[in-house]
């Protein structure tokens, strides 16, 4: 029996994403074969596609950082799961597929009251947002935060979770997305028409306690200037590296260099880089605990992921184009099987 998956055939633009067929995989000992229902399309997938993300396989391989699916077959030694149970998992790669085999220990059950497509939206963006707020920044009620890309997947998650944490929130976004940012409790700032640093000081008087920056590059220095006394800068992405077609790896390296230089400044502003994959390796208990907390919040309708579009698996290239052009608010989801 064959199944379909999307392959990155070589590193490059969205055209390198190609639909392929392969023989159905068999789970090894202690593994589970998952029939994938949905996978998210994240900016991290674009970095992986472009060859700018470390630690992934050589091409060809399937991208896909997070999945929701159904337990389809159990490998020998698996006793903690049953056929038909719905699960979510952080895969890093492999999610753009109809089936995938994973270690049973990597799977987290979806509560009965939770929609699987909404659940998959929590795995990468919401866990990242939760950990950025509570594990890394360790925010306190009434603190001020600035979120860059506030209408994106992680941005909207930060706003929702920040509101629950009783934070004062500001978010940069293009003008058409200001209504969304405001509806989630943030004060929108038009980064295209305004100097966000000046605007932050106009609005607050002395800056913010935390800046969450997924842009990187020279943008980090501006974010740093928006901090008040003892404020924290947290960098969790490098979208600026994709603003040019050339020297992208050089721009990525320069971004890390600037991050390191900011960490050396003697003015008591902590500067931190966050990666969900690194966090999961160092603190595997955090990931399961935080995802379980978020699934419970979703079941109790205290959070509601914003899904911009649900696209069929074969439209993966179109999804990447939408994300690269900032044409969506919230998250994009690929539907992999019925």
C-alpha cells in the first residue's frame, strides 16, 4: 500500500516542494505509525526548505514541524497507546505526509473535547509562546511586552496567553492586521509607517519589560532600545535572513553575532535566544507539561487558535507562498487525510 507525502527535493524556493508516493512505513519496536490528519505550516518550515535550519536530514525529505493524527499501528513493546487514539507530536520534519512512524514516547493524547486541527496549532506556535512567556521571560502580571509580528502564528498565541497572564501588550503588524491585534488585547503599532521604538516610548514613557523578536538581524538592536530598565530581549527567529535572495547564510550568521554582542553590553538587559527544539532536548518534561496545559486551556475554551486557511496536502507550495508574503493572519494548516 502506498501513501502520499511532500518532499523537499532540493533547497530553494517553494517550487522545490513536490508531491511524492512511497510504500507505507512499518513501525519499529517502541514506535507507532500515525495516520496524519493535519500539520501546520510554519516559518520554520521555510527556513528548513531554504537550507537555513540546522540538524535536519539531507534532501530529499518531508518538512512538517508538528502533527495531529490517529494511532494507526503499534510497534512491538508499545503498551501505553491504543489504535484509534488521537495524538499530537512535535516532529520537526516529516509532518507533510499521510503517515509517519514516531516513538510512542513522543505522542501526546488529544482530549475528547478538542478538535484535532485546533490541537495541532498548539504544538509549535502555542508551546513556543507559552515557554517564551513563562519559561524564558518569566513574566509577571502588569508587565509590558512588545511582540513583533503580532498577527502571526506565535504572535497571536503570545497575545492570547499574555492576556491570560494580565500583561500590558503592544504588537507590531501591518495596518490591515491592526483590528486583529487589538481584538486579542494588544495595542497595534504600524511598523511600516512608524518608528516602533519611538512609538513605544510615546505610549509607555520608559519602554517595555520584554521584547519578543522573531525578525533578527539589525532589527535586534532596535528591539533592544525599546527595553526599559532591566528589560529582557528574547530572539526566537530570523525572518530577516529571507529578505534577500543572496547571502542568506551570511545574514543568519551576522544575526547570531549581533545577538552575542548585545549579550556583552554592560547594562543589565538579559538577551536570550529561544528554540523550541533545543528547549525540548534540554527539558523534555517542559514540552509535555506545557502542551498538556495548553490542551486543557483549549478544551475549556480559554484559548482559540486563529486558523487562516485549511489547505489540502498537495497545496503545500501555495501555503509557503502565502506565509512568505505575510498574506495571512494566524496559522496555516495542511489537511493530510480524512
